[in-house]
C-alpha cells in the first residue's frame, strides 16, 4: 500500500520559513518524479514545485520562484519543500504527489498526471 505522509506545516508570520517533508512508502521512490501542490479554500489545486526521480532537475511555479526549494533524499524515501519569505497568499493545504511513470521527465506538471497523493498539511501565513 502506497503512503505519502506530509509533515512540517503550521502557522507562521509573513516573512517566515517552513520546511515540509513527505515520507513515502510502498512504492519505488527512487524511480518516481515527486512534486508538491497546494490548494487554498475555494480554489483549484495548483502546482508548486517538483523534482525528477534522480534529483537532477527541479521545477518551480512562477508564483513561488525564488522563495521555494525542493529536494529529495532517495536513501530516506523523502522529499522536502523549503519555503522562505512566506506570504499570506501562500496559505493553503500542501499536498505531496507522486507522478505516473508515464510522464516521467515531463517538464509540465498537472493534477491528472498524479498517481498518488498525500493527505495534506496545512500552512497558514499570518500578515
């Protein structure tokens, strides 16, 4: 059974930082492209950042570029999202995602490409 378990969310003031973690089990993590999406109340789920299976390529949404870094540790089956200079508009539930192998290497990340989702972790940024 595949599990993606996020942690590290919470309440932070604007300008602060958070590091999200996603621990994966039940899948061949080292062969999976991994990503982070977020969903604010009343809005669609949107792409935040992703990293390819090797860790050699990363992709970051324009809305968070320069403030977010994604990384992975294949030995620990874990992917991380470091978020700095947080803004109130970053408030959302953040979801870890594993992408279908069919799309491996694709630079475009969309919701239908996702094979597995985590349960989400709440990030709240106060102004």
